[in-house]
C-alpha cells in the first residue's frame, strides 16, 4: 500500500508514519513517501478556510499512483475570548482519489507579537519566532519537536500535534459504515 504525503517536511512525514502504524488492518504494509508539492502561498493560513484548503490542495497534488495521499496544513482559526483572537490548529486531508476525509488537531494560542506578525502577513510562525529573537532557528517548524514542542517544553511535539489531526481524519475512513456519503468530494 502506497501513501503519499504532500510535504517534504520530515516532521509531517514522521507523524504520518507514526499514525499509520496504529492502523495495520486499514493500511497493511504501508509505504509512506513525502512528495514535494507546490501550493498557493498564504505565508501562513490566517483562517480555517485557508488552513483546510491548504491540506486538501496538498493531498490532491500528492495523489498519483498511490492508494491514499495525505495533506497537512497548520493555520489560524478565530477563537472568541482569546488574547489575540486566534488559535493555531492543524488540518489533515486524507484523499483516496475520489473523496476527502478531514480532521483537525488541538489548538493553542500564539504569543501576541507572533500572532500579530502572522495576521499582518509579515511572517509565518517560524520566521516570527526568529525575528522576535525567541529562537535562533530559521525554520523552527522543521526542527524535531517543532514550535509546539518548544512552547510545551517537549510535552507535545509537532509530530504529536500533527498526529491528532490525522487520527481525526481517519475516523471516517475506519468507520465507513457510520459515515456513508459524508466524506467531502
């Protein structure tokens, strides 16, 4: 079984490997491969539509001569009562060539100045952390643990953060008898 991931980010690919290994019956002897796909640059998705669309686009563009493709995208969603008005979440789109199965992961709030740089379109999260002197890494989102690992002091790595959105997307695929005709085309 071939599963392509619409990204070359090793943390995303590892999250897919870790998650797929939890489903040996659904994905027997799965081979996971990262595919470099070009997606519209949002800089950093600033709303749920852009975030989910990014995941769908990645999955769709990665689908070629495989059983499934997976698109993963992190982005903002508006959340009332937060300090910044936003939280960061992860979206997953699993694509079988006909239908998309969608899931979201946990959410957290960025530090205020990071959120401002993102919402103003001046930086993505990694660049914002670097510009503000919060890290020396150019691309903290690609470093083992990622930004969520950095902020939680290793309690929830980016790999774990991403894994939950994949598990949520796979609910529909694993329980097709409950979700007949409910997947997004």
